[in-house]
C-alpha cells in the first residue's frame, strides 16, 4: 500500500498538469451532467415495515388521489380579548378572507370555519383550511401573494391571524452569518497551524472541489437512482469535513519530509506513501460507517449514507492525486514564511506542546484515564432518559407564524388538536361496513385519553373508512405515545367485536413509529459499524487491543455527546444560551446521524494519531517513546483539524430551527469530546498502561490478516538519496 501510494504521489507531482486538468475535466463533466439531468424527484419519506406506512399505503390504494401531497395552509383566527370570532364583524372579516383566499387557479378549496365547525367551544378561536392542487415547491408567487394579501387584510381588522401548514412555511437556514464565521475561524486555524496562506488555502480549495464533484454527481444521478435534493446534505457536510482533514494531513506530512531535507518530489512521494496510507484507511472506516446506514432499513437514510460515502471516497482520491499535483505547482508556497525566507525548513521541535503533553500523560496514565472515563461517563448519564420523536411547528421559534398558529390552536382546541390520530378501517370482509366502522369508532372514542373522534369518511367502494381521533395531550407527549400503544394493544378485541380490521396512522403515529424504528436499529447499526471498523483497524495497526480501545473511546465520546444533547434540547439545561425556545424529544434520526458522522471523524483522528505511533514503534522506538513521537508530529495537526470541524459545526448553532441547532451542537460537542478527551488523553493513557502489549497480535491472526504497510516500512527500499539532515537543497531544487 505505502509503496503504491508513494509512486502515485510522485507520478501526480511529475504529471501535475495532467492530474489537475483531469480533475477539472471530471468537475466539468459531472457539472454538465447535473445541468442537463432531469429535475430531482420529490423526497420520499417512506418508512417500510411500520404500521403507519402500511396504513398510508392502504389509503393510497383505496382512496385514489386522497393522499396527494398538495400544499395546504391552516389559517388561525383569534378574536381580541373579550370578543368572539362568531360576532357579526369578525365573522364578516373571516368570510371575506375565505372568499379572497379561494381565488386562484392553483387553489383546490378554501373552507369556512363556520361551515366546517372549526370554531372553539368558547368561540375565541377558529381556523380555515386552504388546500392547493400542487406541492408547496410548485406554488407560484401569485398564489402565495394572494394568500398573504388576504391574511394581511384580515389582520388589519383587529383579529390575530397566523398561518400554519406548508404553503407559506419558512424554510430552515443552515446558519447564515454564524456559519460564515465558522468557516472563517477554520481558515484562521489553518493559517496559524501552517503559517502560510497557501498551506491554509490548499485544503479548503481541494475540499471544495471534492464537494463540487460529489454534489454535481448526485444531481446528475438523481433521476436514475431516485435521489432527492436533500440526499446531498450529509454528503456536503462530511465531504467538506473529511476533505479538509485528509488534505491537511498530506500537506503536514509533506512539510515534515521537507524539514528532513528531502527534495519536493521525494517529499510528496513520502507524504503520500505514509500519511496517504492513513488517509485511505481512515476513509474506509468512514465509508463503512455511512454504508452501514443501510442496516436501519430506511431508504432515505440508505441513499444519504451511500451518497455521503461517495463524497468521502472522492475526498480520498483528491487527497492522493490533486493535492500532490498542486504541491508540484507550488512546492515552496505551502512552507512557512520563515522557511521561505531563510531557505531552511525547521523540523518539529522535540519539546513542543505535543511532546510535553504526551510525557505528562505517560507520567500519570491511570489518573488521566480514570478522569477521562469518569467525566465522559457522567456526561453520558442523560442518555438513559432519551426520548426520540419528530418535532413540528412547536419547535420553531416564536418569531415564526407557524409556531404562533400552533400555540393558538393548542389554546383554543386543546394540546392534542395539533396531532390527531388517523384511523384507517379496512371493512372489506365485514358484512355491514358502516356498522363495523361505527363500532371501531365508538371503542376508540371510549379509550381514556381520546377527546373526540370525527365522522368517518368512506371511499367510493364503501369498503374502507377513515376518521380521526384527537388525543388529550400534545403530539410529542409520552401520554400520547402510550395512547397509541393502548389503542393498538386493544385492537384484537376491537376488531373481533367489529368484524373489521383497522390501523393507526397520521403524522403523530408516524413519528412515534419512526422513533421506535430508529431506536431499535441503533444497536445493530453500532454492532455492524464498530465490528467492521475493529477488523479494519486490526489490519492497519496489527494489534488486538488498539482497535478495541479505539472503539471503546468512540462509544464514550458519542454517548457523552448524545447525553449533552439530551440535557440541553430535551431537559433544557443551558437552552437559553443557545437560543433554544422550546424543548422536547430528540429528533429520531439524531442518534444515527451522530453515530455515523462522529464515528467517521473519530476514526480519522485515531488513524492519523496512532498510525504515527505505530510507525515510530515499527522503526525502533519503545512503547512510551512511540507515543511521544506520535504526539510530536501529529498532535498539532489533529488539534487543528478538530478545531476546524468544531468551528464549522458550531456555525449551525446559529440557525433559527431547533433541529439544525441540535445537529450543530451535537456534532461540535462530539468532536470536542473525541479529539480532546479521548484521542488526546484516553488514548495515550491506555497505551502507556499497556506498553508492548498494545501492539501484540497472535501469530495465527497475524498470518491471516493481509499486510498493508501503513507505516511505510517498505519505502526505505524505494526512496532516493534523502539527506541525513535538513538541507536547503530542497528549496533550491524547487526553484529550478
């Protein structure tokens, strides 16, 4: 492996024009494909294997066209204090709104609250539902302006008017100014780390090119493989993160080899052969984690995982080919200013911050280990109270009209009104379909926790009916979750007495089912991902205990991060500091996302840090000195890479959406724990306690596993005349 990559790096350096133009051609080709490809399909939220999805499929089959995803707007009217919406003045305003809102070719219907009996018992609140023939994305500006104009006119009549639904829903932003600040901080960290604008800019440039290629490819293949416009979200995030990391490690090793006196082409070959080997295996661990999302059994997650895995693979290829080529164009520009000025590259000091910290840990391994494990263990405790769910308008800021509409409906009609359960009755085998539906409706209506049930609506064939049941509690309440389970548990007796079958669905039940599916899939996902990664790390490090230690450290950091997310976003600890206005269940996909992304980044740091220790150990250093050597050369770069990721992820905390805040906070805090507690403290402490046993492997297993030479041991037979000490000749030869 190291020999092949060594030759690849030298080839890319020599044929730099070809390598650079090849990537330009690839970018242009996939860009052209993306521009000419058919539009991406709408996002499919199908969740195979859950009851809610089965019920939706039955509705689609028995009620053709009834489940179309046309846009809708639920316009809520609240009368001033002491007044009623049923007064003649307020009634006239609302009726005028309905008439104006119904005007337009895209409007399917606009229903008056007085006809639909959509008025609260105290007559303080009413709502009108406006439905459209097209999806929210296909609504024209004219249709939106008509609705907005009608709302403004109603607001001018002293009524409080808020709009929920999808028609005018505000789209979440990824962080805006805060994200720009995060990327700017990342650039500053790179500049401080390398002391060169070129060295700081090169990883950013190559990462952006990699993300551009990946996203263009996703757009070009969207129609053929059923990818949606949201499939690339994870690919962009991880492609940028890993792309920067991989380029940083190649450039850092190149500068190190130049400090040893190697000429530029040789330094590029050695950097690609050693750090490039670590890049390959770090990339493989990330790909394993992302491809493992298929275990969850959710098509959307599988597509997102495979797309992100492709983006990471592109990042690896760019680090191994384009980065060496660009170093060939500017071999000295990535060196520090002092190196360019004095014609000599300084080697990493034997007493830098990394070595001092490593020696500190080696002197006190047990206290450092116990403190690290105890600290992360305490932070992980809130995971025991984890509640998964999918937040809706109730999680949006109060500055949005959707959140205010949600609150007004909850006050006027009860907290469960915003999340009714949909009951789908299959009466095809019943002798009297109407009587069977009536029996089921009565049984469910008598269930404790159900406020009311609606009049059933039959399909044209008369063999299937749909009605709604309004819970007494909010959609995200544990009591509502228990109510859904109670209705399903009582189903055998209910179906037996009615002679018909039924299923529970609707947005609330769907969210509950998805949360359960995600929770059940988390352990198998962890087992598959961590198990495969341990095998891969055994191949890389020729050790049993080092991969196990890596997996244990990852589990600690991800559990501590998830516990912190629960403490802030579910329990509300410190929520005000992050601008979180409401707390509730953790997003159903958050644990899966956190595990997949953090595992990838954690294995990056593990491979880059420990591979350097392994390299030193193989070349003759003792166990303790190998740890010091690894920290001497890699600690600064790993810290810089972690700070970059924290800066980028922290930018998402500035978003208005609670969900995006949660993702940004969870990823940033996970990188903090993994890089600075696990990799910088727990790893050297464990290696110090294990000594030579850390690198032990049974002989029979050593013979079975393939050898990949990630340490670059074979490079000694291929390198050309490297000087024994730092020499300015490298700089001089680069100028020729």
